C-alpha cells in the first residue's frame, strides 16, 4: 500500500483506500488490517467522490479539514471523509438512514450526525462552525438551489456538488441538465472542475466550486 496523489488516501495501484482505527466495514467494503490500522477500500460504484477520483479529480481539500456533508445517507462516503477530515458535520433528512449514521458516529468520534433538511440552513448553523469544505450529494429536484443556499450561508473555501441529472429533469439529456446547472452556479461562483462520472455513477456529474 502506498500514498496516492490524494492527501490522506492510499492505493494499491488499482483501488483507493483510507486508513482508519475502525475495524468494521461500513457498506461491505474490503478492510485490510495493517500495523498502522485498517485500510478501507473505497468503491467508486458506491461513492461519487471516489468515482470522481477515478476520473482524475484534481481538487482534494479533505485532509485535516472541517467538512459540512449534505446528504450523508447511511455514511458510505462519510466514513472515508472522516478518515481524513478533522470534523464532519453529516446532515441527513431520513430517520432510517440516520439510525445507521449514528451507529457509525459512535465508532468515529469526528462525525457529528444532524437530522435535518439541508434547505434549513438556520437549523444546521446551530451545529456547524466555519466549514472549510461543503460536500453535497442530495437527490432532490432543487439540489442546485440547496447547494447555493448552503454555500452562501457557510462561505466555505470550496464546495463539491454531486449533480444527479435525472432527479432534476428526466426528459432532458444529462449533458443538457449539467450545462443549465453550470450556468446557474456560475452566476454566483467560479467553477474549477466539472467531471462526468457516469462510468461509475450513471447520469452524474461532479462539480468543484470555489467559495
């Protein structure tokens, strides 16, 4: 296992891994014991951030950062981010998903689970203090608006939006939805990267936005 080009991430030249003290798998991923701890394999078909990494993502500010994660679900990508970050505020609206997320947070003390609608930035701000990174993976038609609202409220240095094109518009082609979303974001922020991750996550794009 060697260090990858991404800070805090390791590789066996085929897969990416994050190093953790947690010996339990989170979503069925392969876990390799090492004298340093436990290497958790990062699966691009399960994690959109990992998919972007396999598609040559350049920006990777997660190591030792405070991360506001919107759409945490059961903690698949959250678990890997927590292996690198200082703190992860993990926002999730589903009580069912939150049950699993809380169990993960009990094992990983730098995860703060927040049961809340990501649109409700006032409520989220009661828990969150100066995130350097916003990461959003939300399956809602207004996902771009949600992202922009949180970028404005919390003013991070950088934001990651995993755009689910079919959730926004089933009738239009994914690339058309991406272009419209890009134009909307560019009214307020500079976009550093747009990556088509459909090889691993169908009809999805990863946006990297400068705060």
